[in-house]
């Protein structure tokens, strides 16, 4: 058999049928749901008098709308409350397993899934959420879908798909101390552009990738979508397997052994061909900071915002101007001189235990700077929060002046009460710096947890390699 | 699914690259549990000067007269002309729902983000990809000619300009058929129920841990 990429294997193993034009019916092993993109899908099922095809593949959790402050009295915003209650009701009516808001396992869907072992190598995983690409870190084919497809998967356990192309991003060598997976992916997006991955499944490979923890790999694959690719992938290795051992939904005992020997086959064959390949040297990657309104508008911490003279075309000049106007920044500004108002450590990109540990290291024994109006940590799940508290990280953050919150999406997209006021500037560990993303008129700079924490203490961006 | 065969309408130009789904429909409106009613909030942050929340009377908000949607010459537009990577960002189908609710049935750009592109077809919206020169040319023509309209014939995969010039466009056959016939995709897939079951029983042998008892995941 010809050498295959990991994506080729996953695709082939899930084909239910294929037409001559390449349109295929692909089987879905795991369907994750949250409250924002599912209500209309359930309504569709009811209207057509249809039932879920295979109940046990579905797992739901509310995350986008949940408050991150005291939840004992429920959600005060009536519109958010209705959406979460609608998820509760839909899951109860159709018999779908849901982790409700006040369960300790509740969290951002892309944190909860892997944590529970509901994300396994070799699966196809979908969710009505573009950051489903996160789960590709486990050697699974995972991508976001719209609400019509949520309904399609519920009703048929399949999706109508066309095969993507293969891209490999190889990161050789080792990262400098203080440089993380977040910096790799931001540097990649800076190189590739936000549409550079369109039409591809991106496999991340190379020494710098396979030495990353699962948390780091999830951060990488999470932002494949910001490079335009629906799916990111990392092939299975010992680190993948060790992460999954004894997770609640992972196979146990004899079946575990059987699963592991299958999982070990989930790697791209030697000599397989990729349609596009990019090679980076990890040693040259500096901590990254976005300065504009698209994730590709990014610069190294020791760099500067571009100038109009550096732009090649009129369109580029126009978009630079628009972005800088919105961000209220001048061309040529040094990245480390940008002052901040708020700091947000959280989101499905960077809210796992390792992220919190990295941030805490910068915070320990310090106080947040005077110009920082609010610095908050929002753990990715109740279990991450509990683990962090066991390690005393909550105290480290609180003593420095950070707020320590309940898990959820929070100020990643500001659907709940956590948001920026117009004009406020935020260092954020999330994944999107679009206009208004963290609150209307708010200005977002995307960074790693270490960079966000160090910025909270200094009041502006600093180079975490220089400690 | 809504059908679309032929379409003619006023063209509204949106001269920005990388228009994301947060710009198309901001997050506060995603709290709705319906598919309709998003029209007044299409491009909300650009369209209004004051902030809006679900349940507000949006007709009372202050309009940003600079924004194309508020200019009289583009009233009633049903064709949107945009730049590269339109619809990037989230998977929210609320983005095509908002466009549809505001009357747009045809979108033209040099590229679209994948999930958004796919979501359009599920809602009877035709996203057309044209090369950058043609898009540039269309921008120039729309700006020069108030009331500029385009006519689209999906079966022929053609756009007809006011001067009679015809532009051909590409699109995958299965998407075209689904839109032309307004197919119920779920119904079609369910016709293959036997194939799906056959796949499942084969898979159950190979990866039994994915087929535990119901509720057990
Ligand atoms: S944390 Fe942000 S990006 Fe992740 S699922 Fe929630 S809203 Fe989406």
C-alpha cells in the first residue's frame, strides 16, 4: 500500500461511502455539544420527527454563557440562562449525556473532552465550534461544523465531506526557555496568513512538537483554524498514550492494551507525501504578540509594528491602517512599549493546568502593575481549577491581585458578563483578536500565558526569555 | 434546505479583507435559540454607532451613515461583494442566518473561510469565488454605477453583468445540485442507513472500545 499521511488514514477508516466526484459520507465517532450552536439543531430534529442515531457518541456541556463568578444563584442574564436551560432540556428530552453547569467536570468543551478521555486517538470528532481542531492533538480527525451539520450528525452519525489536502508544518530543534506552543502557532500564522491553511488538514511534526506536552499540542491544534485550516493533527506517541491512561472515558484493562496497539499505528508513514510543507527552526521563534485585528498581525516581543513603507500593496496599507486605527497604535511602535489595561488568562487555547503553572511562575511574589485595572484567571474546567488549588496556584494569583474565577469561555468571546469596555487594551491568552471580540471597542493582544502573566506584573509587554 | 436557481439583485460592496464571523454577527446575538431575526444585527458593530443587546429596538439606534449598508444607494441589496477570506473565524451558522435574514442570497469574494462557505449552502445562500482581478473590476463597476445589479444563473454557473458581459464561476457539483433542488440532506443520508449500519458493525470488531454500552460513552 502506498505511504499514507495520518490524515489519509483517518479519512479512509471513516468512509461509509464515496461517490465518483469525491463526495463522501464520513462516520463520526464523537459529537460534542454546547449551548450556543445546538438549540436550532434540536429544534430541527423535533420538526422532522427524527431521533439521534447513536446516543452514546454525544456529550454536552454548557460553557460559552456560564458566569465565572458565584454560580450558586444561577445565571442572572435571562437570555443566557434560557440558552443554558435549553441545552439542559434538550439533553434530558433526547437522552444525551450532559455535564451540567455546577458539576466539577464542567468546563470549556475542548478542555473537558480530552480531560475526560472522551477524545481518543483515531476518532472522528466534531462539535458546533471551530476550535474543535484542538482534539487533533490526539491523532484524531477533529473539526468544527455549523448548526445544520450538528443536526445532520445527530440524526445520521455521519457528515457529507470532501477530502482535504495534506500540509505538514515541521518544527525542528528546541524552543528557547520561556517560548511555548502558543508562540509556535502564532509564528506559524504570521508566516502562513489566516487563509494559508484553507483546504488543508495541517499535521504538526518535528522535534519541537513531539517534545511538547499534550497541553501544548492542544494549544497548537486549537489555533489551526486561525491559520484557515479546519483540522490540526499531531501523530500519536508515548506522550499521547500516557495522557489518556485512566481517564474516565478511556478504555481500561485488556481493551486498553488493544486500543494502545491500534493507536500506535496512527502516525504518518515514512516517505508519505504532503501537498504543502513548511519547515521552521524552533530556536528562532521568539515570544509572539499580536498587534492588530487578525491573528496574522503578529510580531516577536523584540520587534515592532510594521510601517506603511513595509507594505507591498494598497490593500495591505489599507488593512494596516484600519487595524492600527482600531487598536489605537502607531506604525513602528516597539511591541514591548505597549501599555495594558487588562489581562485575561483563559480560553480553550490556554487554560489547562500547565498554562496556569507557567503563568503562576511569573506572578509568584509579585503584584500586578498599577495601570492594570483587572487581571483574571479563568481555569478551563472545574477539574483544572481544583488541581490548581491543590497546588496553591490560586493563592499565588490572588496574592498578586488577580481574580480567580469559575471555568468557562469568559472573556475569550465575552458572551457572559466578562468583557472589555470600549477602548480597553487587553493581553489575552485566547485565540482571536478580531474587532469587538472581547467586548465592543475592546483591543486584544494575543500572547502565551507566561507573556500575559509577565505583562500583568510589568504593566506592559516584556520578554519572558530575559528572566 | 432553501432552493436557489436564479437570482438578480442590487450589489453591496464591502471593501475589507478577512471579514470575520464576529463582525458579521456579534456574540451577544448568539444567545438566541432561533434561526431567524438576526437581520437587524448583521454587521452590528459597523452599522450602528451605539452598542446593542438582544431585545433592543434596533430601529431606534443611531446609524453609522458611513457604513455601506446605511447608504441609500445600497438599500434592498441582495448580492454582497466582499474581499478575500470572507467569513473567517467561528463556525456560527448565525452568520449566514443573519445575511439571509437581511436579504442576501448571493455572496461574491476572492475566497471564503471553509466552515462559513459550507454553512452558506445549508441555508440557500450561494457563495461565489472569483479571481481577484474580476473582484477588483466588480468593485470598480459597483462604485461607479448606483443601482448596479448582477444576475446569477446557478445551473449555467454564470453571472451576467449590466453591460451584458458574462462571468463564469466554478462550484462543486454536489453543492450545486443541493442548492438547485433544495435537497433535504439528512433525508438523503438516511436513505443510506443500511450502509451506515454495515460500517458500524465492521467498526465494532476493529475498535470495540468506541462501542461501549449506551450512556457509557
Ligand atoms: S474558549 Fe473561546 S474559542 Fe474556545 S470555545 Fe470558548 S469561546 Fe470558543
